[in-house]
């Protein structure tokens, strides 16, 4: 599936050795085998050893970066690649006490926009196609789910910086940090590329270093990160599973490293906190608060560690009109109840956390057979648009973290990452591998959007 995801991505980029790279695309760096010259009007500019990019404007500097031959380091931890001497400040950033989104425009992921535009072009119904195309203008988070994708962050940050310069409107780039070793320890659909048994922790540190190396180059662009969906929540409730208990110390060490390194370059972080139907059960709230507060303190209580992200890639309403029958027994039947219950417990533990809530696929409610079902839920629609107008002082922003249309997991039972949850009766099928485009699902999200598109 990773491979499939990578193919999907690469297909959107220039792949022929003889072609010229387009504006903002990669044109060199260690491991790069694509084009090393840029279209006219842009210059291939080295951002770091791993990444050169076609940046608008002529330059007196040579216009190409020689193609490198060494593969990118995926198994050996290296120090942070050298940063360009002309960018990056080296000074310690100061966290704003305010809502990180205030005063910023959210940068639109060109990758998601391309996915959406290509998908809309395949819809024959003109009205539906126009609605589908409009989704390209709604900001989502960009998931860095493999180390190979980390170089793309530089592309997006450079693009955001250039928009910022030309419009005077400050830009905020939303990312998901998602590459833990033994990832998705309680399920299979999103198992990742690193394993604890095979140098996973060092590989993960290297992955974080790669992200940080990109971010350092663009100190003027704000970055907000969701940290490792499902990981800490699994440590609260799933330590009875061998893979999760085995991963516990590594997850903690990796999240600690991510939080510290990202805080040091001024990234605002929200740790993933599952959702109301997971950590929102009364018995789970207090252990969850203790764990998140400990992780926050162990990472130095940085003011850049803003709080928690809930409902990532899930389907709960922020405020349900009435409780879905499947939530019976849990008074925290929607995200606002969950957040209102967890927030004060975190405060008591010394973590002044605020929240962000994914509503990307929460437009329709009462769809599931069981609350724990999470895979490509049938009949889901796009939900409330991203906004800082959240109705709660505990919530910084309603966001779309999961890019709607990207799959949750395959329904093909012969795939190594097949999780039986993805073939339940409330899961849309046939479904491709996690992270790859699921056209039929996207079309339904569009037609069932609430509010409508
Ligand atoms: C997948 C990732 C993907 C993300 C966003 C996750 O379920 O495992 O590969 O990037 O969803 O679509």
C-alpha cells in the first residue's frame, strides 16, 4: 500500500529524466533521480543536501544541482542535514500564547488539490463535479507517512513563503507526523515502514530530523502538527495487545523526540487523543489525562505543545443533535462532551491544553453498527468547514485532518495490511490501500456533505 501511495504521488510529479521540473518541484538532492533542470523563469536552488527546488526567478548561480547517487538514509540515523547559510535564524523561537491560527491563512496542500481536481474531472454529473472541485480550496492536513515524503515539506513551505511574500498574508502549513516504528499497533490497515526490531527508533529520529531540517529553512512560515494519530491512545487502552505493549517505550521515546525537536523550531503541536468513543469513556479519561500530561512535561512543557487533536480520521460530530444509539453508556457521546471532560483533567495535571477537532468526514451521523468502527464508513459526508469559530474556548480550530477521499484501509483480505474492520457491513467496499485515493468514497463525501458544498 505504501508503494501504491507513493506511485499515486509520483504520478503527479514529473517522472521522466529528460523532462524539466515545474515551478516549486524538486530538481535535485541526495537520492533524487528525476529532472535536474527547471522550466524557464525558475532556478534549481539547493535548499539542503536532500532537496533542491525550482524557485521562481533567475539566478546567477548554476541552474542545476548534480543528481546525487546515494540513496536517502532510511536506516542509519544521521545528524540534521546542513541548512542553507542564508536562511534559518538559529535563534530560539518564542511561542505565541494565542490561538495559532489567528492572523494566519491556512496553506492549501497542492497534493490534495491535485487529488481532488483529478477526481472531480472523473465525475460526469456536472453539478456534482463542480461541488467536488470546490473541495480543493478547503484546507486539510498533509500526512508525512513515509520518510520519502519529508522532502516535499520543503516544497510546500517554500510555496507558502512565496505566497506570504506576494500577498502579505501570513501562511500556516498543517502537517501530520505519522511514521512511528510498529505504527498502528492495535490494527493493521496503517502499519508503517519502520519496525522496532529493525532500528525503528533511530530511523524515526532520522525522519523527525528530516522534517525539522525543512522547517528550519522557513522560519517565517508557521507550522502546526498533529502528532502520531492513535499512538498514545493505544498506550492508554491497548497495552493488553503484545504489539502495543512491546511498542510502549519506543512510542514514548519517539513522541518525546518529535515534540522536543519540533518545538525547538517553533512548530505548534497537538498530540492525537483518539475520540469520544475511545478515550472519552469515563474510565479512560483520567489515565489519558495522566499520560498526556506526563508526555507534555517530559518534553519540557514547551508552550509550543499546544494540546490535543481529537476525532482524527473519525466520524463523530463535534456537537451531536442527539446521541447516536451506539454511544449508549457513555455520557461523552460527542467530541464537545469529550473535550469538556478531558480539558479540566489535563489542567489539573499541569497541562494547559487546548484542542483541535477533525470534522472532515463528520457531516452525517448515526451511520455505524458499532462506535469502534473506523474504516471507510458508508454514507459519510464532508463536515463542518475548518474554522476558528469553534464555540468553545477549549477548541482552537475545527480542522480537516484526514484528507477526505484518501482511504482508511483495504478491504482486500489477501493484502498484508488487511484489517477485518475494513470488511464490516458498515465499511464501503471494495476499498484500496490506506492513504490511496478511493474515488467512490470521495464522491459520496461530496454528495452527502453537510453543510452542503
Ligand atoms: C494512512 C496514511 C495516509 C493517511 C491520510 C492513513 O490512514 O495510513 O498512509 O497518509 O491515512 O490519508
